[in-house]
């Protein structure tokens, strides 16, 4: 339903984490300064998807990326 929290997509969570990790690995520190993973925010509609994205980010040691439900930031 409208307030369901259970949908998830593992492939999306993995792909998102891979792209953020790739961004960090090719970040031009000399030109732009240190990579600030705490300045990245990810929004997902379902809490289960938020949990899976956070898990994938942790696997890649991206602990400071903010991942929240859309309803939490409106």
C-alpha cells in the first residue's frame, strides 16, 4: 500500500553502492579537495531498500553516506 515499507531491489542497492565507490575512487582531490561522502544523500521510498543500500555501502566502507526514506526528509 501507500505506506508499505517492505519492497526492495538488491541489484539497485548494489549498483548504487558501486557507483558511489567509483565516484570516490576517481575523485580529483587535487582540484576539488577531499571527497566528502557525508555530503552525499540517497533517498529511497521503502525502509527495506534503505537498509539494503546502507548494508551495501558499509561493505564498501562508505559509512558517512546518508540514506533515508523519502518520507523522512519531506
